[in-house]
């Protein structure tokens, strides 16, 4: 081994063992931190960038942003500095595979497996944003790792940006775009300001890749892919995997809305819908107007389904009729209307009973018979409301008729 080769095998207090990755900003090595005798991932800034104050600033910003984050699903940063004329970042070493490698090996992932990966990623990114107002800006399958114990880890905060605070670093030159074009949000492709909703788009594009085996516009050149993120659309995921549910397609469509105002507006809102879909239920926040998303969902691609699923929390019924979806929230509204109607009818009947009893001292058996007849009528109206949840006018009419008919009964 020559003297130069010997120097390359050691940077400061780290022994370089094996190159494990290379990106636009530098290389990543499996290394041993001599002082603690532990294996780390050591990221080295490329020599051609080391003379640039801007790139060094961005590199060090990564360390500061990531170092304050301690989360089960985020790769931990250990150390950062400069040694032997090399800027380095020492991170937790993950023994495992990237989601990209898993997708390539399988061609595509099933819905449940994909959701079990995306949910921890969303949770980690929510934590990063709420803890440090940090956005990742380069969410993609390569930056999501699965360790040997099956734990999901978000890595590579090299493009992260603190978007608030007095020490915010604005390192991106005007018109300069950072990130991977196949997963970029439209606003990122156009070089505009970013926020958490930009990461939501990137995670949606990643989920699309996971369940279809195809990155959005993955067959295009970089510049073309960026342009298409802004203007074009990709196919419904069920074109590649027909067994996917309508629910997961709705969520991806919402995540990949062209205009960030049409996307999920926060991580909690997205995580809530992902949890619903994972438990076999329908998302409640996933509606987006037609032609507003990069992913075009086929509204009538499959026969209309009527689904009732019993889950641990209780039965949730989702009905789709002629393109109208009755969600759990709508069921609650319908139930409230029905209960109010029943309550008003019952109160009216009871008051009528009391007045008639005092006024005419009606025979007890007659009142009981009348109440029994009214009860049967109520139950029939309730059953109609349950089986015809969209017929609001007819439901209301039936309850009014019951009330009217019983009020006239002597």
C-alpha cells in the first residue's frame, strides 16, 4: 500500500473500511471510529466542493440540523468536523437494505408492506418538522433504510433545510434545484420556496414507486422528469397492481397534488389517513378535485364496491354509490340527524301522552297499544334510514309522517 493509499484509509479518528455510497455532495464509507471502537457511516464532502464556502456551509448545516434529532426512525448523527483536509459527518451505520433495493428485488411491494414502511417515515418527518422546522427535500426509496431488525430509518439529511429561525441558512442559489427529479414536488422543480407539504409530495412519489415498481417519470431524462412533475400525470397504480385498494390510491393522489394547497396540509392529517387505510378503513381527508394531481386516479376503474369492515375500534361502514362516498364522518352525521328526529318524536309522543292522560284519562291499554304502534313505525323508519343513507329527503319525510300520523291518533 502506497503512502497516499494509506492516508485515504484513515480520516482523523476514523478508519475507512468500505465505500458504501456516492452522491452529488460526496461519498459515504463504512468506517470504524477508533476512539469508541464502533462502526459508523462516514460521509466525506467531495474535494471539488471543499473550496466552496457555500457547499461547506450546506454540509455543516446537515450536521447541525440532524444532530438535534433523536428518533427511532431517523439515522442518528454522531459527529461532524474537518480532518486531513476533509469535511466529514459521522452517522449511525445501518446494517440492512434500502427500500429501493427491496423494490428492485421484488419488482413491487404489496399494499400492507408499503404502508408499514411509509407510516414510520411519515412519523419521523413529522417529528423533524415539529422539533426543528426541518424539511428533508430529498425523500426517495434510496433514502429509506430497513435494518436487520426490520426498523425503518430515514437517512441523508444532506439537503435538509431549516426554514425558520434567526440562524436559518439560505444556501440554495436562485434557480438551483436540489433533490432527485423523479420524486420532486412541482414547486421544488420550479425552484420555489418549500415547506413540509413538499416532503409529503416526495413521500407520495416514493409510495407510488413502491407499489407500482416504477418511479414517477422514471424513464425520462432529468430535465424532462422535472418538467413533467409540473405539467404531466402518471397512471393509476392499479394499472400495475390491480389488487391495490381504492383507499391507498386516493391517499397517493392527495399526496401528489400539483398545488400544495390541494395536498395534505400537515403530517398529522396524512398520518391519520395512512393509519385508517392500514387498518382496512377509508381515508377521510383524501378527496382532491379531478385533474389536480400528478397521479390520476381512475374514479370508475373497478365495479362500485359496498364494503363493511369490522375492526377493533368497532364497525365502520363505507358505501360508494354513483361516485358518492359515505365516509365514517358522514355516517356520524346521518346518525345524529336520525337520533335528533327520533328524540323529537319521542318527546312529542310523551308530552302528548301526559296531556291526554290528564285531560281525558285515556284507558291505559289504549295508550299502550298506540305507543306500540308508534314504536313499530319508528323502527321501520330507522331501518329505512340505515339502508338508504343517501336518501336524505325520503328519510326525513318518513319520520315526519310517523310523527304526524301518531299525533292524530286518538
